[in-house]
């Protein structure tokens, strides 16, 4: 019993005092492109480096708030000289890093302002978790939505094989709009119910 208590204590200690990711390199360059709310292109020594912001996950293309998230990051970093604290590379070969513009940590700022989620699956920093909680409580940015769908859940739905037809549908009984199971609004409206493929009006995003 004592052994289990020690293990649990160590696990809790590790979560609460999780250290920031280790910086393996530092790059300096000008941001020449913003792909979305968590990915930018930085010109470093005449070479373009694609940087995926460490510890955050922003709305995917066609998700609600995707445009505003991208605009928020663009306003912070586009055309500016930034420091990239490289923490590694992702499976697509992109540089993972923390972007510093002036004295601002852009990664943390995106979470603080409510334009991105803390990507807890790959990052366990307590400071980022606290920033997200604060943004949620204040309903900043995308948290103005009563129940926004996390991008990793959205990707899981969207990545179902295209030849697999939707078998479940959700009717928003307030708007009479029908969403299929790949849609971010499937079972994600204030009022609604499971429905048939011909009930209501088809969603403009998922096609119903």
C-alpha cells in the first residue's frame, strides 16, 4: 500500500511540476507565412523553415474559429523577426518550437487569448493548462462557443474513409439543421436529437 502511495505521489508531483520542453536549438528569422493558428513559415538564413508551435493545437481548416485563430497568430508574428526555440521535430518533419516575438511567447499567447487549445497529448506544462482554463472561464476567443470541438477530435471524425457513408445524424432542433457524424456539430449543439438522413436542412459544412 505504501509503495502504491509513493508511486501516485510521484505521478502527481510530475504532473504539477512538469518542466517546459527541452530546447535543442535556437533559430532567428522573419515570419513569411502563416498557415493556420499553429503553423508558420520562418525565413532562416535564406531557407524556409516550417514551424509547428509547441504545445498548442488550433482549429482545423473548415472548423469554426479557424480563420480568427489564423488572423490572431498573423497579427502577432507575420512579417516580424522572431526567435524560435526548437524543441524537436514532428512526424511530418516540421520544426517544433516556441516562438518569441519581442518579449511575447506566441504559443502561450494563443492559448491565453482563446485561439488554441493546450495540446495536452504532447505537452504537459502546467502554465499552459492554467492559461487554457483561464480562457475557458472568461469565454475568450473560441471559448465563446458553448462546447467547441477540439481539433484532434475533429480530425478523428474527418479521417474516416471517404467510402464509408455516414450512418448517424444529429438534428439541431433550434435551427432545424442536420449534421452527420463527421461534423463538428454532431451531438454538439445546445438542443438536438439523433435523427434520420432526411430530417431538417443539411449542414452547409458537412452536407448533412
